[in-house]
């Protein structure tokens, strides 16, 4: 039986695609010879084989092939000018056969029965077309599916070998999860599946292999970043718990691998829409931020922790006490993350806290960072990275504000102003801060507020009446000024 086709595939290419059928190379060089077709012949008829064909030979009665018969078959195939010889069954290959095949340049292969199935498969490879493309794509998908339970590198290797191409995972920030060659974790793209050459089989298999590769990558990332994610709940609880409970976190922190004894600098990242309207960010935004943060911090020398609270993210950099440029390294990571995830109408506004030691220090730095981010948003600086002012009173106020009891006491003082509405309450607090900050001077307060002193006096009397407090009392003045200052630097409470 002869199946003829113009040669376009080498013997090496045929072997690469028929390994799955159990075909192996046993002798002779794998040259660039391109068979013109495939032919099934009996051992006794090898001398009449068509020149240039890949010859599939088997004993007619199915008996085991002996060593001397292999020697004769190789000599006859060489004499006939065959491009390659494929022997069916368990074939003993003597040293003399290997020497003979090497000298003549005849590739000798072996494969299991039935010969007709192997011949048809090789014919499809030689002819190309839809049938061959589907066969090759199907094999690539099958092998990739088996390898997906191991690792992404194996998926790329076995799928590429089955397709006869080289597959790689390339970083591409512009790829979207809906593209056929996108490799994603959930809906977060991590790269693009790239091939060094395209054909029908590759185009068919590529989307499925990309999906299988996505599963393998997701599993690898879960194994790599699992410990970091397990610390997220502890960080959230530590940041928001009452101060009296901080000592109780030591045991939990040791179990989770959170080194509370170090110095911690915290960044608070808040998603902000470019349009300025109030709306919830898409879930994929937080997923992209989490993945990017874990990826870029994995190879850094500092210890990094990440937690997502509602829509916001908390990034913690932990280092030895007194480490120089601690906050600068935190800023480097935050800048990279914000630049990577910004787009599609969203960005992140970041506040950076100052390094502080221990559980209380992490809590303090987180409070500083959160208020810095909220103040930046409220001040029209969405998308910026803001560093907390640590030069004086502001830091003291932030530390004071971190206490739930302190916040409750200050809220009680200003609650009558809150009933006036946000705009009038803010106006009243600004007036109080200017008046009390200038030791009850109407003239100086008026200059700061750009108001006539009489107007300031009118406002103060009205506010005093609303608060039902005597601003002539020094203790009352101190408490009201403190409440106003804290509230004005923490507008997003």
C-alpha cells in the first residue's frame, strides 16, 4: 500500500509527532531527509520499495523478528533508496545493524502494531491539512492537561513538543483576560502564551493550552504565596483591634510567621475612580493589586505582608529595627504596584506611614498611612502617594486618633456640629481651629479665614451656642481645638 505526498516533513519531525504512538529511533542518523510518502511492505518485498518513501515493514505472519532478519531488512531498504525504515513489533537491533544504518544514512525506527494505523498517522503528518492539524492539536491539549497537575514549565514543554513549536509565557501588561492567548489567575492576566511559529494546529490548541497553563500558574502561585495570604486576617485584626488586645497577638503572630518584634512601615492604598464619582471598584482591581504586590516583593530582602480590607489594601514592609531608608523601599514597591494596576478609569491613592516597632508600631504606622490616604483623596490629590508628616503635632494627633476611646470622646464633643450637615460642620471646625489656634484673636482668625473679625465673632457665638460649651474655659478650649484638629486631618473617618 503506497500513500504518496510531496515531501515537506523531515524524518525527525515525523518521529517527534509519532512518539505518542510508541515510535522510537533505534539506529541511523535523524537527517533532514524528507520522505515523499509512506509505504507498507512485507519483509520479503523491501527490495522493491518505492525510493524516497518511509517504509513500514512487518512479518506477514506476525512472528517475532529475529536479529538476522533485521540485518537483511536494513540492507534491502538501503538498496531500494528508502528515506527511512519503520519496523513493527519487538525488534532486536544488533551492533552491526547500527553501524550499517549509520554508514548508509538510513534512519531506523520501531513501533507497535498495527502497521496500518501508524502508516495512516504518518501519512497525515506528511500530507498536512485539517486532519493532521486536528490530530496534533488534540495531542498537545491531551498532554497539556496531564501536565497541568504538575507545573507550568511542563505544560509549555509537552504542548510545544506535540505541536512542533516552542511555547513560552511572556509578560504583557496589555493583555486582557478575554484574549485567547491570555494566561490569567482568575480574571487577572499574568502574561501571554507565545509561540515561535504559527500553523493550523497551533492556532487550534493555543487557547486551550493557555487555559490549562492558567490553572497550573494559579496553583503554583497559591503554593508560593499561601503563607503570605494566611497572615492577612491577622494584620487586619491587629490594625483595627483595641489597644488592650495587642499583647494577645504575639502567639498568633508566631504561628502565622508575622515577625511583630521588627520595625514595620505600612502603606494604605485606596482605589479611586478617575472620574471622581463615588462607586465600588471592580473585584479584579484588588486581585490584580494583590498578585502584583506578591510577585514583586517575593525576591526582595525585606519581609512583606499584604492584606485587603474591603476595597482598600494594606502593604507592610518589616525590617530590622533602625534599618535605613525603610520608608523609601516601601515607596518603591507602592509606586510599582500603583503604576501596574492603574487603568480603565481607576487608580490607587496611597498613604505611607512611618516605621515603628512592634505590634503597636504596626498599628500606628497603619493609622498614619490610612489617614494620609484619606486626606489626599479629600484634598483632591487622588492617585498620589502621600507621606505622613512626622515633624511635630500631626504625628501626635494621629497616634491619639488611633485609639477608639479617644475617637469616641472627640466625636461626642463635635456631634452637635455633625447634625448641621457635612459642609456647615467643616466650616464650623475650620473657624474654631483658626479662632482657638490664635488664642481667641478675632483679627488673626479673620486674616486666616479671609473674613472680617465681626463675621468671625458671629460664627463663634453661633458655634458656641450649638455646642453648648463655654469657650472661655481653658480646658474646654483645649478639648474643642484638639477635636477639630483631629477631625480635620481625618475627614474620611
